[in-house]
C-alpha cells in the first residue's frame, strides 16, 4: 500500500514548484523593491551564475547599466499599482561580461486579500532570435539588391500565378508599378491555350526537382519598351520552388543563379 501523503502536502503547490524549477524560461521572484527572493535554473544559467549568487541581490545588479533606470521605473510602477504588468526588452550582463538580450514580462503577486506581496518576472532569452531576424533581413536585402539589378524579368509567385514580388525589369515589361502587379495573377497575360502547360510545370516542382524550364508567349502592353515587339513575345521561362515561399520564375535570355537567398 502506498504511504499516505503528509497532511501539509499540497499537490498544486508542488506542481508549481516543479514548473518554477524546470521551465526553460527564466523566472525570478523579487520583493516589491527588486531584491531577488528566488530564481530558477533557466535564469541563473542565462546570466552564468549560481542560484546562491543571485538570491538576496538586487536585480539591478545584473541589468545592463544603460537600462537600470528603466528597470527601476518598471518596478516602481508595479509597486504603486500604476500598471498590473509590464513587458519590455531587457539586457542583462552575464558573469563573463557578455550582454544577454531578453524579453521580460513582470507582474505583481498578490495575497488573498489583494495586497501585493512580491514581484514575478518571466525572462526569455531572445538574443539568438534577434540575430536570426537580423540575418534574414540582411539576406532579403541582398536578394532584393541582386534581383533589382537584373535585366531578366523576375517574379516570385504562388502556384496559382499570384505574384508576391516582381523586380524592376518585370515592372517595365508590364508597364505597371509593383503595387499593381503584386497580389494579382500573371496568367491572364498568357494565351489561354498555353496556361495549362505552365500549371502542370509548376505542379511538377518538388524539393527533389525544384527547377523547370518552359517557353510560352506573353501579351505585351503598348509601351515604348514594347513598340518594336509583336503582339506576343516568346519568353524562355525557368521556375524554381523555394520551400513554402512559393515559386520564383525567371524570364529572359539567361537564368541567373541567386543562391536561394529568399
């Protein structure tokens, strides 16, 4: 027979203690003035310190010097009940001197009678995510610069032909700004008898076979650029599927390898 639980044992309290200790998000309990009462393993690991080193210390000791004033203001607003919670991006200084960028959600813990008894903060390390977002923005910037410099017509579209990006050369060919072309399908500009073949070609693109080549006619608008062309223009078309982003098509005399930096 299983031993009876101690009279004072509270399963919910024990469960909360386990969550506090083992959640991957940093959790810090402070008094109403910012002195750390307890901190979980995730937070201590984040700043490279033992639990014994942080308990009893003011949280400001580990906050980046440029943000101490702002952090103190947040605690004051919570203590004086100006707000029920605050959320912001906060930098911390780790034991090795490095800066840790986090997202902090802090609020006040109240007793049964409603009186505030301590503060609690949930701290998520977002440094890696910010670096990835920065790298993605830089990659997209390089992609756009390369694409915009091409003389080939380039359009990124969904399988139904609805454009999500067009380069300047494509805009000149179509005789319309990008704002008028994005969100619309280019299939109406292709002779109807040729559309089915292109649909099949797009459908054939897979991660294992991401590139296909096709030639089709396209209706040319009566612009200076197109004045010396016939009513329809034959364009060599190369299409490439890039993950969930859709299909990138290249039309012109040559296909340009872009390194898939989409």
